C-alpha cells in the first residue's frame, strides 16, 4: 500500500498548482426538472446543486480560475455561497451549451494548456476526478479526457427492428471533462459554424477528427435532471463513523444500556455511568463528523465526568454535529455479551435511544450477540458494543 501511495505522489508532482482553468455550464433552465427555478439552484441538504458542483474546484489547489456561464436573466447567482470567490468570474452564456462554453473561452485572459468543463447540475464530484482526468490526458496525449460509467441496464433502440442492443458496446459519458484549450476552442467553433449540437465537449473534439480518452467515473456522479434525482443524490451524501467500547463487569444490581436500566447481577466498572452503548454511539457520531472521540471531550481522568449520565455525552455530540450542519441519518449497533440477555429488553432500549438521540426508532438498528465463550466477554467479565452511524447534511 505504501508503494502505491508513493507512486501516486510521484505522479502528482507532474501536476502544477494553479495550472487549470475550469468552466461551469450553468446557463440552462432545466425544463425537464419541472420547476420555475432553474434546477442548479434547487437545494440538497442545505446547499444548492451549483454550490456543490463548484465547491471542489474552488477548494482544489490545481485550479487557478473558474468561469461560470450563466443566463442573462440569472438573478440567483448572487445568492450562492461562492459568489464573491476571487477564483470565479462570470460570463453570459449562449442559447446552446457549445455557445456558453465558447463564450467562457473567449473571456479567458491568461494562457492555459488545459481546460476542465463541468455541468452545474452534477454536484457530487471529488478532487480525485480532476487529478485522474489530468493524468489521463497527459499520459494518453489525446485532445480530451472524459469520465464514463458502463451501462448496466438493458437498452433498447426506439424505432428499430432489432430493439435490444448489446450494452457492452455502450457507456455513459459524464463531466467533468478535460480538454486541450486550443483544440477545444477550434472544435467548438466548427460545431457552432455548422450548427452542430454538442451534448458535451468530447463530442466537439471527436467531430473535429481529434482523439479522446476516458477514465472510469462513479455512478454517484449523477446529473440532476428529474426531481427524484435530488432524493437519490441525498442518499450518497452521508458520512459514516464506527464506534467501539468495552467495559468490565463486577457484581452488582444492574447495568445501564442506551439510557435504560436493566436489572441483573452485574454492574459496569466505569468512570461515568458505564453506558457502553451510548459511549460507542457517541464515538461513531464524532468519528463520522471528523471531530475525534469522546476521550477528547470527556477524559476519564477528569473528576467532573465521574458518574456522568451518558445521555449528556450524546447531547454534547448532537450539539457538535449541529454546529457543522449535520444530523443523524441512521444508527446500527451490536451489543456483545454473554449476560444479561438483551433481546427481552430491546423494545425499551430502542425507545430510550430514540428519545436521547432524537431520531425515530425506524432509524435505529439494535442487535445482540455473544462471543461464543471466547475471551474476557466469553468469561462473562465484560460487555462491548460496536456501532456505526451515518450522518447527513441537514435539510
């Protein structure tokens, strides 16, 4: 793994910082979307589609300049969180995609070897897409490199006797795409002069007789076209965190699990109330948000935390993710112990968890298992919980 990492870093040195121009096509009105507002301004979990589409290019150290082609009647662009970015300037687009991209190219004042083009309606790319495209076009020596995905569904051709086609002979084309600046400018001019409709820049390059190459993309890089695409995309925009906690047992009169007091012949040895389920979930929440673990915020050598009710830890975690506009999407947890038996109390535990976490029971998975008499848990001297939490940006 280390050798692969070093090889990747070695290749990346060929890619210069602040060397790329990016053009975002945002002049369309999205008629199929069925809304008065252009689809690029629809909201997904608190951010517009175009904000999500533009952000990776703003954050990339390889991108020097971004030109966004907008409609002449666009009054919403000024409301976007990137509007005052020093990297960005705006041009009025044309009646077609090729005219909008061409207008942006005409507005370029610096000299660039390569230009990246992207759709304002594709809000789910990452910087690796930019890097992989750059590597491909420089290694393949083509005039354009584009992202693609295979066709997985059966396809049929309209008005054809042989309706079902061999899907292995087709693939789906995505943006972003990267092109040689001069080659793209010449190719677009040819298409415009001959009134040829260009669905994307690779088409223009190929129409001019130049070569293109492709890089495997991700199916999650969907283009927002229909309203249901927003719901689909929101499922990709989750962040996962894994938590684990283990505590020893000693003789006692019960344990607290998920805020629920279970009567049994044990108690948990801990600095706080020993709620191993809430501790594991807290670690999952903080991990998904990239905030660390509960030991960072509630060290076990702090006397202020002695016998603390663990629901306070969860409340703190919920407050922290709220600060970064995240919320819990779902939770799955597995309790690992020989005794006590968890399933008879599962309903009560779920009700408590739902109340503490402020999410519906349907969003909580709770299971129990044993360690098959193996180790400290198998000897009935400890209890452990493993959990996973998915967070999403708040609507």
